C-alpha cells in the first residue's frame, strides 16, 4: 500500500527528532530520498475531455517511461511543463486556446507524475526531459511552465548546449525564486535542527554534483538568458509570495510581470484573464 505525503513527512520528522543526533548520515539519506519523492494527485473530470483529442507517445529517459501529449497542427509548437506533483492535464483550460490561436501544443507528465513511470524525480531530471522533447520536436518555439515546471524550463534553457536557445519566449507561472528557499521550507517542515539542516544541504548539493544553488535557482538563471519572459503571479498565492515574482522581474531583462488576484497557486492555470495574457504575449 502506497504511503501518503503526510505519512512520509511524519516519518521524516520522527527520524530527524529521534535519530538525527545519533545516526545523522543515515537520517540524511532517508530525508533526501523523501525530498525527491513525488505523489500523484487525482485528476479532475474536466481533464479527461482534453486527452480524447490528444496524440499520445512516450520516451524513455533515465530508465523511466515519460508520457507526452500533443494537440493541433501548427507549424510552431509550445511546450508545457507542470509543477511538482502536478500533471499535464492541469493545462486543460489553456490548451484549446493555444490551439485555436494556431499553435501546436505539446505537454508531458514528468517522471513520477501523471501517467509516467517512477515515484521520484528532480528539477535537473525534468530539465533533461524538456531538452529531450525539444530534440524530438524542433518545431517547439516557446515554453510555459507552472511553479517547479517553470524552474525546470529555465534550467534547460540556461544550460542548453545547443547553438541557439531552446525557447524564444518563456511564460513562468507562480515560479519559486530560488531552490535553496524551497529546500529551507522542506527543512522547516521536518523541524530540522541547524546542524541537520547544514548536513542535508551539503548532502543534496553533493548528490546533484552542484557546487552551490545557482545552477537551479531562477534568480540566478534569469541573469544569463537572452529570452523574452512573462512572469505571472497571484497576490493571494499562499505558497509562492508575489515578492518573489517582483524580484525575478527586476533581474530578468526582457521580462514583464502580470499580477492576478484571487486565484491562488493552482487556479491560475484556469483563469480566463491569465490565459488571455499568455496567448497575447506569445502572439506579440
């Protein structure tokens, strides 16, 4: 029987509390495993309709089967990247609008999400999936990412080895400003002590072969890309503060910020106002 996210956090908190001081290395390994763990959420009935008209295919990436979906016959395509514990179907309200505007639309379920295989992943791995899909579909021109999906798209864009950038325009919706801030939230939820927090951060960076957090932090990545960007945040989002969007907009040359009200973190994706902003930005 699969354990829920709350159960995993309970195990993590108990491990940190009772075993952290005695077996710090062991606890660190357990906790870092949970950091990469994903949990599938139930899809909404409205999402089923969008998949009836989708062309579905799969690719193997890092030993995982990754499902992708496409709609429309436009000569140029837009790639969609969902957030952590999300799925491609969450873009159900946006997809037909983009298709009607003449685009081909491609979306995917990241490893450990939706119909793809596995139960864990990382921002870097998802960025690899983004790059792999772009290599299969040279018609892809723009990218839309929600939350962690925006982060993975930026990682792929910033670290691409291609002669040209992967994307001409990027739309990042409710995207966290930096990965260390996210990891600190994770440590807070586990009630990690300062020594354990230091050990966890060091262990994570070593595990990802990174010297620091810059390689996966949007606040650093946007400084080195030559890409037009649209940042969308909601002033009632309890997960990602609006201030993070404002800071990113200040550091991302060629970007603009749109602020909505009353949609929170997830309902942004079905907001008519937000969808119109995205469509119009990509048509400019």
